[in-house]
C-alpha cells in the first residue's frame, strides 16, 4: 500500500523581538503560505501585517520540496 507524503509548509517569521514559525498542513504554494502566516501573526499580535518579516518558507509536497529564503 502506498502512503502519500504529507503536503505542508513551514513559514518562519519575525516581528520586532518576537520570532516563530508556523506549520500549515495542506498548503504547498509559497505565496499562499506567506499570506496565511502574515494574517495569522497580525491577528495574534494585533499588528499591521506590513511590519511582519517573512524569514523563510519551506514547502514539501508529494514528490518535491522547495526552500525559499527571504531576499
């Protein structure tokens, strides 16, 4: 029996002295993962999403993985 690899993204973020990472199941689109992370952090800390920095995004899917650094 074949078991498919999970689809997920991990986004590392920074806001002032706060840092963290967000694991998002079912999402492998880099831009969508960034938007979800910005929304989540902005809601959690009640801040403007434009002040949140995305440090890196890691996406893994069925047959490939991609890592993108914030440049």
